[in-house]
């Protein structure tokens, strides 16, 4: 194939440019949020620890959701029906 066959068409190139601009805006917003937290007295180490703990929490929550789903299938009920049995709120 010729090198020109690897060039994105106009629509794809425009979409990529929009995506790049959106990522730049998100990056700037995150930088501003970090600066705000630092100005409030949080340290980078503290923020990194908090993010790490949030990731761990999400992984544990995902595992719990998976187990609830498997239990629901075994019992022939919906996951939602299991929540009261385990004192869970639907927002959990």
C-alpha cells in the first residue's frame, strides 16, 4: 500500500483534532483541580494515596458486584432483590 493510503480522510482527521482538543481541555481542568487542592493544603503524596485507595475500593466493589451477580443467577433472582438481604442500598 502507498503511504497515502495510511493518511486519515478529512472527517477522521477532523474528529481526531476535536478529540485532541477535548483531551487538552480535560488535562487543563485536571491541572487546575490539582492546583486548587494543593492550595487548600493537600500534598501530592496525600492525593496519590487517596487515588490509590479509590482504585482499591473500586476493585473490591467490582468483585462484590460480580459475586452478587453470580449468586443472583444461582438463586434465579435479580441482583436488586439480594440487596436487602445483605443490608445494601441501591446506591452502594
